[in-house]
C-alpha cells in the first residue's frame, strides 16, 4: 500500500467520511456504507486530500492537459488537486468545473474555469453507477476535447449494469483508465488490521 493510500484512509477516518449502515445512493442502490467526501470540510483536510489525489495521478503516469471537477463534489476536488499538483509535484495544470444549470448572465454557460481542450482528466469522489461521469464525458466531447481518464478517491467496486463494475464499464467504453486512490476492499482490510 502506498503512503498516500494510508494517508487517505486515515484522513477519511479522522473526518468520519466513511459511515456504515443502510444508505440509499444517488443511483437508487442500497449500500451498507456511505462515503461522504463533503465531510472533508476544513482547509487542512482538503489540502491533504488534494495531495492524495495528486500523488495517485502522478503515480499513474496519465497524461492530461486540464482537470475537470463535476458539480458539486468534484469542484473542490479539482481545485485542491490542481493546487497539490503545483505545490508538491511542480505540475501547473489548469482546471475547470461545470454548473448544474447554465448561467444566462455574466460569462454564461455551464463551464467555469479553463476551457476544455486537449486531454481532460475528470476528478470526482466516487463512481457508483457512472451516471455523473458519463454526463461530463459528453461535455468534454462537445467541447472538442479528449477524455484522458477519471480519478476518484474511492473505488466502491460496485457492479455496473452488466457483469462488469461501473468503473470497468467506463474503462471499456471510453478506453481510458479510471484511477482510484483506494478501493473498498483495501479499506476493509486496513481497518480490520
């Protein structure tokens, strides 16, 4: 296990991000646990979280030109990851995020930040069914950019609509890597030790 993976689990534990019980997810599925990335709600927690994402991304070797954080939880994740990439790895990457509703005044549109061009890496908290990621993949294509991959904090290891996991469905359909800092199996093993 990489140091950033242990750091991520300890950070999640400190901030009570992972809860066990019975939860209805956005996908409508019932889950015995819930990963609430919104509980990383302090400057220090976000800074550490950004370092974990940045370390995973650099470790993977994925090549990209822009970070994109889907609304809403992906917004601070893209921001803190961009800062960590710059501060800790010397990689200055532009970032953007989308709005749920198009803005009709000011700069308008659904995209805030850097234009989507070149290879775009999506940053989000988890992938359950892959619905939110597929929406921003369409936005990337509409902008004429290319999907470089997806980076998530936690791989829930959930099944998709068929025999593959939701992450495997995205990897196969779009021929890109889906990077996760940690998967649920490793969290359970770590917490049980």
